[in-house]
C-alpha cells in the first residue's frame, strides 16, 4: 500500500536537516492533470482571442479600404460624367467640321458604338459582390469601354476631316481662281466673236484683259511652268501646269519672267502685259485648259471683274 503515496524531501530555510512530505499518488496525478488542462485551456483562449483580434483588425482595415474605394468610385463616376459631356461636345463639333469638309454626317447609331454584354471573366470575378455594388461596377466598366470606343471613333473621324481639309486646301491653291491682272477690264470674253483683224466670225478660246503696257501678270494658281517661249500668233507665252489636268496660258506678253520647269505660287509675277504676236493693242490673252480642252476662264475666276 506504500506505492499509493509519494514522499517529497525538502530543505527548510535555516535548517540543515531535510524534511519529508508524504502525499497520496492520486492527489499528485490529479494536480498534474489539472495544471495541464488549465495550461491547455489558457493557451486555447489566448490563441482564440488573438485570432479574434487579428480578424477584427483585418475587418477594420477592410472597412477602411472599402470607404476609400467607395470614395474613389464616386470620384471616378464624377470624372466619367465629365468625360461623357466632353465626348458629346466633341461629336457636336465634329458635325460642324464635317460640314466644312463636305463630308456626310455620322449618325447617332454610329456614335453609340454599341457592343455586346460584359465579358464572362469580368462578370465571374465580381459574382460574389452584393447586387448593388456588382451593378455599379459593371455600369462603370461599360461606361469606360464605351468612352474608349468613342475616343477611337473620334480620332479616326478627325483624321478623315483633316485629310479632307488638307486635300481641299491643296485644291484651292492649285485651282486658277484669281484674276491674272489686278487692273484693267475684260475687253473680250470666251466664245464666238468678230475677229478684230480679219472681221470674220471666229471662236475666241480665252479672255482678253485690257491693261497698260508693262502691267504685272500673275499666275492664278500654284503650279510648274511647262512652257516659256514665243508663238507666232500669241507672241510671248507662258504656260503653267497646275495638276489634275488643269493648265493656264498667258499670251501677248511684253516680257516673260519665268523659265520652263520653275515652280510658281499663285500671285507670283510671271510676266508683263504686252502686244506681241497677232495683236492690235496691249492686253493679256488668258486661257485655261482642262484635260486638253480650252474652257471659259471666267468659270474659275472668283474675284470681281469689270465686264463690258
């Protein structure tokens, strides 16, 4: 029966002889078990409490982030509203620009740049969100995608408008729309007339500008001099090619001031009014050819003229 007890020896303070303490084994085992259980429970409680603290901290961080994200979302929606208004203003401006460029209007069905629904990966990535937030995100994503498509459409449209305006500008500069002389008046128009020398009815294939001897003669459009020389009938002659099948001819000149192959800009002085060749008085005989056929120059002249 002695095995049911445990004897503990201890040395009291100030004593040189050890003393013994006899305790039942069951009590010691119970005490050890109790301590171990208490330590286990305490450890579990500490771990559980720390986990809860960690979760609470994470929840607080997520709530803070959510508030910041909601604020960012609101700012983004405001900016998208501003961009939508700007895009609408751009389309209004483009309508006017297309009119100036002589281009057809782009219909509203085109400017809406419609596409299908949201991509499957996007919808799946936000499937766990609450319906209100999910719809808000999908709406914002759709707005951004639409604005990007409209921006690409507007860029392509602006390029078309600029190309057309540049082409029109080039056409303006290469179309003979000026008077070749700043003074004088039209003394003989294009068409049938009585020849001043023979008195017979003949076809006059140009326009005569009556002007003083030596008056400056200007080229009426940009081009390249293709002839600068003398004809028996027209005397001193300058021809300028303007591209697109257009050619202008300046005849009876007193002097020629340009050479063949020289590039000229409309308004440049290319000669002086004279009376060379078959002529009765100082004047400029001015012709326009279109694809080899002489046409009435007054169809092209846009400046005011004094007509007989």
